[in-house]
């Protein structure tokens, strides 16, 4: 589904990074020139402060 609709994810605080939620997990990805780069799989049951730290990294 992501391959067919790469813009379907929700924007995040990190530039050009989108997120898709699947049950207890988030997939963070970036689209560049017809390629999808998976940046992280995140278990949403973890401490949300850790996620904010990850998203603010460059």
C-alpha cells in the first residue's frame, strides 16, 4: 500500500518524514525520487520522550 500511495503517511516534526501507524507500531519513512526509505519501526508502547528525541535528530 505504501508503494502505491507514498504520501499517505502523516507528516512529523522532522522535515520530509512521514509516519504510518499499524496497531502498536509506527513506520517512519522518507520518499526521495521514486524511492521509499524506511527510517524506523517504533513500538508506540515505549516512552514518547524517546520518540521525540529520535525525531529531532538530523
